């Protein structure tokens, strides 16, 4: 089905679409909802993309027209069925070159796991992969595209490969300025990005919980930054920017087609990532009418000069 999330990291050697060999399951609590949830990943036919299915049979594709919220996390929805915080699972599928997948879920948020994509990489690897009989069809960025203003922006320029160059600036001394440029091959993604965890600031927790977020956040699934420093250690010296890249890969997976381009980012979040997705759609003539959004139609948004709302990692 056109418009569903089929993603190829340009450096993958597989030219045909892939799905998993057997079903695998994962359970845990949602980062924002705090509710227990279980999901099962199932093989899917060619040209399915990544679709989420409720236990009642409702279906929502991981696609731009399904996005209903992109602040603090990426939420997709259709006909009343919503799934929050899909980006880490999408990043894992993208990172491993999985094009077609059905995600059966019994709740409204993907389990947080340890706050990274590592648990999803683990179950996808356990499921195995099957090369399918339909080709992947990457598209090339035709000209430079930019969204955002001031110190928060994203751009993508034409390139023969998929590359991300990211700069993260933060006044907190535990973060500072972190810069990383990479070509996220499957091996590089699994070893250098998948384990990078989401992060948050201790003094923001009260505000987030008052608006119904971060109710499942803990030292087990979030890098917690206090005034004194990081409370629960780091997996990488620059784990913060690595997680930003992970999130960006997951959000770009919504495009539904492989993209060849060099993404250059500075201090972006999910909202701004989504603006780039929409701008790329417009540039490639891939705009579609929303199929289930309860938020304002994205087609009415301007292509550039956007300032995203403040978002966490």
C-alpha cells in the first residue's frame, strides 16, 4: 500500500524488500502513559510497509498522514485508534532494513523498554529476516530543503547516500555541544546508535506529568539529567546526540520510501523532524490527504521557516 513506512538505509546491500521470518513479542510499560502494554511483530507481505493493528482489528499505517501529534514523541492515529511513541520501533526496523511489518499491540503506546531501540533490534534479530520478491524504490532529494529557524533547524541536500550530520547544543554542562556525522549502515546503527537512550531533565518531570506525559519514565528507561549531572550514567560519551540521530531515523521512516540525501540537523525534536518529512513530501510531489488525523491537516503547513515547540529527546 502506497504511503506506508518502507525504509531503506541507502548503504544496505539488500535491493529487495524484507520482512521478518517469524512472530516475536515484547511487553513493558509506556514511557508517557505508564501503562503496561504488549506487542507482537508479525511478517507482512510486500508493499505493506509498517502497520500497527489493535487487538480489535483497527489498523493505522506508520505514515505522515497518520501522525496526530509530534510533541515529545511521535503519535499516529486513525479512526480513534492511536499509538504513541512509535519512533524507537520504527528506527529499529529502519536500521535493520525491515520494510514490511505488522505490529499487533494491545495498548496505546509502544513499550519503552530501556528507552532506546536496543530491545527492538534484539527481537527483530531473533525473528530473522526474509528477502521478498519486490524491489525497494529509493528516491533522491532533488534540491536542498530546510525547515526551522534560529538555533533549531533541519535541512537535507542531494546525496548518493543517506547521511546524517547532527549538532546538539545544550547549556547543561553534562551535555554541552555534541557533534556527530555518520552513514548509518545496519552494522553502525546496531552498534553505535540503537542503545542510545532517551533523556530528560529532572526539574521537568513535574511539568510533564501534569500534562499527562513521562508517567512511565524512570532511571530504568531514561537518562536523567539533574543539576548535579547525569544520575544513571551514560552508554556513550555523546549518548545525547546519538539518541537524537536515532529519533530522526525513526521519524524519517514515516516517509514511506527510501531517501538518498544528507540530513544536516541542529537541535531538532520530533515536531521539527515531522516538518522535514512534510517538506520532503512536498518537494517530491508525494503529498496525500490525511486519513485519520485529529490534529490540523499537515497539508496546510508552510514548507519552511517553522519553529517547533520545545520537545524532549
